[in-house]
């Protein structure tokens, strides 16, 4: 007795199956590519935000250190919109903004003795200083963008330094 097999082995894919497989492969490749691009952009924004926070923290530390020096020196403090200075024994030491960096000057000797310090800030467009009663710099530039204010009490007054972001 002879057994017949009604099933024939398949030789290859049909054209329809091949087109469907290619379409699914392209769909998956497109989804993976878009996810990679999204993750790259998200990472770049995160790094930029971290750099802004790091710059603000560094400036905050230096501003606090400088105002501690000014408080201990006991000199006369002069506040201008883009700078602040203290005069001790006829010599002025201060904080100013120049070409994308904050510049801090200290006396050459004593507890706060250090060389002039320059803190580069790529994301910050400038600094604005004012005393508590003279809030003109904060009001004058309201539409300039994001501002971060560092407030420092000194000798019964409150001084503020605004970090103005571009």
C-alpha cells in the first residue's frame, strides 16, 4: 500500500509576505531612529540645564565669598547696575561683568587674600546689582529674559545680584 502525501514543501516566500516583512522592518527602524533622536535632544537639553545650574551655583558661591569679604572689611559699598565695589583704605575691590564672565577682585593679603578671579558664564548675559531700597535694575529690564536673584544681607541692608540669562 502506497501512502500519498498531499502536502507539497514550500520553496520560498510569496511576494506579499516579502512586502509585509519589509514594511514591518521599515516601521520598526523608523520608530527606533525617532527614539534615538529624541533621546539625543533630551540629553543635550539636560546638559545645558546642568551647565546653567552649575554656573549659577559657582557665581552664588563667589558672590557670597565676596560679600563676606566686604562685610569683614567694613568699607563703603558702592552699587552700580553692572558692578558693586567696596573701598578699603583707598583701594576698591569689586565684582563686575566683562565679556561673558564675572570678575571678582580681592585684597592681596589678609583672610580673603586671593588673586583676581574670573568666572566664565556662557549662558548668562550679564549681572545687575541693587540695594534693597533701590530696586530699579530689576524693574527696568523685566522683558530681557530669565533672571536668577542672589540676595545677600550685609550691614543691615539687603543687596541683590541678578543673573540675567540670554
